[in-house]
C-alpha cells in the first residue's frame, strides 16, 4: 500500500530494533489517550446517515513498538480486544469509558511477538506482515501479505503459541502483489447463508474485469467471488454485522486526492461463488474528518442491543500520522428487525 511505502524505512528499522522491546513482552504498555469529540473537524454534527458518531481516541506511547495497528477484534465482553500489528506483533488490551460511556483510554495493553509455524518471530515485514485477524471459536485466524497466507493460532494461548496450521486461500498467489495482499479476514454469523464461513478479501488483487478478488474459504458456499472496485479506494478490513451483511472499510491515499476513508455495506445474501458484489455507502471521510490511515474495523452489539462499529488507524510509526480509534453506532431498521427475530 502506498502509505506503507512512504514509511517503509522507518518500519523496517523498528522491526530490526524490536527485539529489545519484545523482550519485555507481558509488561503493560503505557498509553496516553486524548479524547476526540467531533468526527467532522470543527463541527458538532454527530449523525451521518445511519451512523451516529460516539467519540474516539488519539493514542501515543513511549514504547517504540506501539503503532502500525492493522486489524482489531473485540471479545464478547465488548471491552477486551486483540489487534495484529503489521510489524508481526500481537497487541492485546481493553478499552476504558468515561461516565457518559464514551471511549476514554486503553488499559492492560501488552505487545507480544507473533510466531510462525516454525516457532520463529521478528522475521521482519517480508514474512510477518499481519493485516487481518478473525476470532473463530477456539482459534484465531490471521491473514498476512507479502508472504500471502492465513495462519491459525489456538485460542486461548495464541500469544505464546506458534501458528498451528495454514489455510488454503483459494486465490492464486500470483494475482496478489507483495503489498496488495489479503487485507481482510472475517467469519460470517452461523445464522447467515454462509453458515460461519471464513471470508477473505484482497486489498488490490484484481480479476480480469478489474474487480477486487475475494474468497469464501469454508462452509456450504466455499469458492471465489469478486467485489466491485470503485475509484482509488482499497479495502483495509471488514467485519460481519449480526444480520450477515459485510461491512468493508476502505482507504485512499495518494498525492492527487489526498487521504480518504469510506465504509460500505455488502448484502450477505449476495455473497456467493462467482458473484460480483457491490455495496451501499454508509460513511465517507477526508482531510476535513478525524481520520488517518484507517486500517482496522470491528462490530459488536452493546449491552442495550445496539450495534457499534469501531475503527482504528495505522500510523506506520511515522510522526506524520496518528493512531486513532473511532466509535459509531449503527441506527438501522434492518438491524432492529434482525434483533427481534
């Protein structure tokens, strides 16, 4: 991805010196957080179509390994999370909230080096460029680019374990360039037509028609499909809604158009082998919005039954970029209907 290329030297340097920080794995990482109260800079507007902005965080740490957040997944308690860093690290922790229920900080943050199937870690971004993570019962699935693959880790025990298996990705590796690989991995709800199927989406691996390549790796609808590519946006993460629809987070960064982000909703019923799917646009952001290099996305249902969406950014360990966490609530009659069924 272009943003990564701009900061490649800095990232590689941090990987090379990461051994000293990794030696303290298990220590809590100090995080300083600043609350974000507006999504549109200078505007008090909170409603954007079916999404309501609930607040966010800008996060920094004195520990060099903090940053490069690629993908996030929350545990069932909607508080504890697992993040993969594209420098080949696990980041775990929990979110804190203020008296109004808004994001106020992170706690219990730990960073641990990921291990490959041979039990080795800190091999650099060429081999451990983690881009996507998904929770799947008693295992955690991680997608990697450059060395394109999906590795399986046991859950619990993932942080201390080597990868135990590698899943066939169905997409031909020759269709995936080094830095445009499997950016997204997500597990569909058991009640959806995909029946808990594992879905992967490439960042910019394109088929013969110029559409983004994707695959259903398991379940009754196993096979390849494509997602219509529109403009200069690339997929950076995705997560399934409780009703089986797929949310896709997309990012744009180039000198002509600047930075951009958008969120699309793909109907779950449309996802099947040989299909070319497109989605409804839910949210857009640009330099007038509180965004950066948006890379991670997850969805959870809060205690009151409402659907929350949390996105995180990847700062590429650059002083020109920020680590952000943004939270939205989805207000949608389709979700309310699904919840009542």
